């Protein structure tokens, strides 16, 4: 007997894949929001210090985002 029949067939497989894709999309959205929030916070910090006019931003340093 094929493995797909043991696990419920095509319908349940489709349901599992749909759930997996939904989880991946929600994780990507959450990480994107965290990234944008961290970027806004850094920009606010730089604007507060007034160093944005003559300073180059170092993009080689990774952002510290905790998931």
C-alpha cells in the first residue's frame, strides 16, 4: 500500500501542504515586521543624535533581531 494512502490520501496531503504554506507565510510576515520595526528604531536613534547628515550608515553589521 502506498504511503499516501496510509496517511489519508490526496485530500489530507493537500490539507497538510496548505497548512505548511500558511505557517511559512505567517513566519515571513512576522520576521518582516520585526525587521521594519528594528530599522525604524535605528533610524529614530540616529535622528535623535543628529549624526545622520554627515555619517555613512554601515550596512555590513547585521541587525540583532530575536525571533
